[in-house]
C-alpha cells in the first residue's frame, strides 16, 4: 500500500507551520507502518491536544482524538478492551509530560503494549510558544521572557525509570533511523517510548535564535550522536540517539488475561 | 425467590453486570469504593475488565476508551472524583460516548466528610462540564432503586449515547436492605444501535427521523473517527458555524425532548391536598413517613418523589404542582433542585428546607417544616 493511502487527503493541507518537524515524523511513522504491512483497521491512533495530536486527524486508521494529556488514559481503555490492536499514541512534549505526565509514568509502569511517540519540539506551539517540561533552563518562551529557570525531564531516563520496556530517541533529521526505531517500537510487546526531537521554527527557533527550519535541522544532526559512536565518546555532551532499552517484561494485557483465568477458575471451584 | 441483604453499592454493581457492563475502572474513594470491590468479584469471571487508575482522570479515561471499543462501561466515585471527571464528561457529551457514572455523594465541599451523606452534587452533576449541555441524572431512594435505576442508566447511556449519572448518597450506598432481586420490575436490556454493514459509516451522521448517530467500535472492521473537537457528521474537525450549531442543538434536544420517556418517579397524590412535598434521594424515605403521619393526623398532603432529576421533566413536574397551591422542596443541600421548581411554578408558592451537616433529615423535621 502506498504511504498516501494511509492519509485522509481531504484533511490536507495540514495545519503545521512551514518548516515544522512534525510532518517529517508522520512520514517516518507511515513508512514504518507500511514496511510492517499493518492493516489500517488494526491500528488505533489515539492522541490528545496540541500540534502533534493533530496527526490522528490526518491518518486513515481508527482515530481517537481525545483531551489534552489524556490520550494514554483513553488508549489504555481501548487496548484492554481489544488487545490485538496496535495502539499508537503521538504526543507533544507538553501533552505527554506536563498535563499528561502522570498517565505517562503509569502507562510505563504497567508496561501496557502501547507505542508512545513524544514529538519533542521543546515548546507549546499551538497556544503560542510557552515553555514545556522539556524546554530546559535558559530558554526563551512567551511565558519565560527572562529565560526559563525550570529544569527539564530527560524523556529517556524518565521512561526507563518508570518501567517502559522499549525506550529510544531519534530526530526529525534522521528520518530513516526514526522509521527503523518506530518499526521496532510498534513490534515490541510492552510499553514503547520513542522520543523524536522535532523543530518549531515559528516559536522556539525564532525566540532562541536557532534560525530557520534548515538550521534547526542541522542542529538535530550536530547536537546528537548515536549510542556507541565515536562522536559521542569524544563529546559526551551530545544528546545520544538510538535504542536505550529493549527488554522482555510481562505485558499488562497478557497479565490481565491471567487474572481472568484465575478468577474464572476460582468461580468454578 | 431468594432475598438478598445488600447495600446500595452492591446493588449498583450487580445491576451493572446484569445490564451487560464489562468494563469498570475507578480510583479508591469513600463511600464509593465498595462498588469497585463488588465489580472485582463479578467482572473478571465473566472475562470483563476491572481496573484501578492512577487517579480519577485516568479511570474515566479508561472507561471512555473501552466504551469506544464497544464495551458497556461504568465508573464510580464521590464528589472529589466527579470534580476530576469533569473534562471527560464533556468529552463523553461531545463524542456521544455511552458511560454510566455513579456518584455516591458525601458531604462537601472539598474533601468534606467522607463518611457523611449529602445531596450536595445535584447541580454540579448537571452543570459540571464545559459547554453546559444536558446530562441524565437518576436519583435512587433505596437499594431497590439502586438496582433498577442502574439498569435504566445503562439503557439510557446506550440508547442516547451519552453519560448517565446515578446520584446516590452515602446513606443509600452503605446501608444494607433486604431485596428480592428476581421480583424487581427491571427493564429489557438495550444496546447502542450499530451501523448496518451495507450502509456507509459516517461517525456522526444521524439517520432521518432520529437524533442518535449509529455506532461502530474503534478497532472494528470499519474505520472509526472520534474527536473531542467540534466535528461534522463525518467526524472531521470543523469550523463551520452552521454545522457546529446543528450538532450542539441535536445534543441538547436528543435528551430534553425525550425525557418524558424516562421520567422515573413515585407520585402519591391526594386530591384534597393544597401542599405538595417534593423530594428525591434518601430524603424521600423520611418524607414517606412524614406524609403517613400527617395523613393520620388528618392533614391532606401530596408527595412527589422524583427519580429522574435531569433533564428536568418539566411538563410532568408542572402537571404535579398544578394540583396544589404550595410546594415544599426538602433536600440534603442548601437549595439546589428547588431552583428548578421555582422556575416551573406559576401561581404556586415554593418553599424550601435543606441542611448540610451530615445528618439525615428526619420525618419530624419535615412535618415541622410543612406545618410552618
């Protein structure tokens, strides 16, 4: 199936700004789905609110466009009701880790088989450039005109500590790497977190003098390095990319099946 | 015919399962927790899911996901939990997602008194969502009502694709009574209407002559679109003000114009009475005793026990109050449902008695109020 067949073309042009990284990430995601030869009806794209969350409107899968921060809660209900589905949850940094932070860590703790994609552009785009829990210190935002004093979460460390059994990071520059990681994340049985660094030239780039989309994409390249690479060894301040966690742990829906089996046995005995 | 000695919370759980509920999630909170405990006993042996959320926000979110996947779902909490449900009640309204929400009310405001009853959430249930669209609120009087109204609640949620509240009270939820379940007048079970296979599926397209869009489950064989944003019949986000206005009007009318078909009540009318005592919830029990005693004393009085509080069954209430000159509303709050009666009354004098101190309103107090 061609990638364009996964899109609801009637919804285009999309609402992302010129130079936004989110469309590129959507492209990587659709190619991953295409390469996995998944059926449209077996995919539920659940999202919250924000620029990233609009993805669920653009893709021709089952789509559940919910409330700000609550995508993982609704996705959990869907997955437990129909465990055979591929539930994919694209989220922005605010959606996933500010308002949705509690659901994020608890979904990871349960290790429920959902693929969470954090499209991290370090800013709230839709509402006009407010800082997020992933902005970090010293960033200019509409709600931080004197620069931020808030520390940021490291999504990889947070997801790992919370119990996610697949944790990875890539960027909107590394499109093929993103596709490859997303394929593995979707296939992984358990809670998968893929952070993909995105760029918001409109709000973040302009305020923080990172230039236009092209120069921001350059930064994805120059500020990151693959795990195990010489570049990272030489320059450990670079942001590592790759798969950090890929472990086999009991998955929540499968464990719940055991609860049911036990309860049914108790009932009959 | 076996008698069951159960409390209101257990009756709700048993009725829910009988109504076909196969998904429950909640967060611990007194005095609603025993509903969860009962569901834990009942659901897993039926291959149902019973899940503890990280908070109330997650719990109701799980339910909405499950309902969209096609399961009948229920959650139960008390006032502080309803506060956290608010945004998702709005989503259930706009997305037309069937859901039964039990509020075992306790004395507020805020944390209040966890083990004291009140009916302080009545207007909150009606208005506690953004947009102000109508919801269904059913108010049980006793354990028997908990059972019957829960079955109706599931039917209404399925039939109208909307959230339905059961406004219980700590006193009903945690008091055991003997009931004979087999002899209860329970409704036939209804299930949401599915889109026929030979027809195209547009998620919010309403067939001519109806007000409810047919349903298909998320994750089924045909693709489903659901969104919390204003949407057109195809389920796409829209900014078209004509379409938005039509959808909102339909969401209002689908309940308000049909409330006559689900107005539950007990009306004990005395043709000689000049006074009507109007109550709901656990207060109705004291009201029955008060009316009985007053009639023994030779006073003519009518009693209306409302069990469908919202949408307000306006025509029915008007019909009842038109029989009298004076309406006395007694409720376990400082004056909430009386507001509805005041706006419906024409020539009748409406008076109110309410208190919120954690004590039930006694039959004696009701008699004193009516004698004033």
